[in-house]
């Protein structure tokens, strides 16, 4: 395939199957890196919410235990 540009003949690059295969592997590597980065940043945000949820559950559990102990002492 030849192109006529500014009076010079140049051959156009045709991407072969091997080059396409390399591109898809490179794209998969890029997607894996992007997914890993997104997962790590999302996990740090989720981790904060999990800490808060654990704190709330622990406080609730402690309050119910205290209430149970108080009821047993009253009887």
C-alpha cells in the first residue's frame, strides 16, 4: 500500500496479526494495572467504613451485655 504525500511515495504501515496480538496483551496488562490501582484505592476507602461499622457493632454489643448484666443483678 503506497500513499502520495508531498510528492514522495511512502508505504503505509499495516498492522499484522502478530502486532494485534501484542496490542491486546499490552492492553490486558494496562487493564490489570488500572484495576489493581482502582482496587487498592477503593479498598482503603472501604477499610475506613469497615472500621466505623466495627466500632458501632462493638459499642452496641457492649451496651447489650451491660444491660443483660444489670438485669441479672436486679433479679
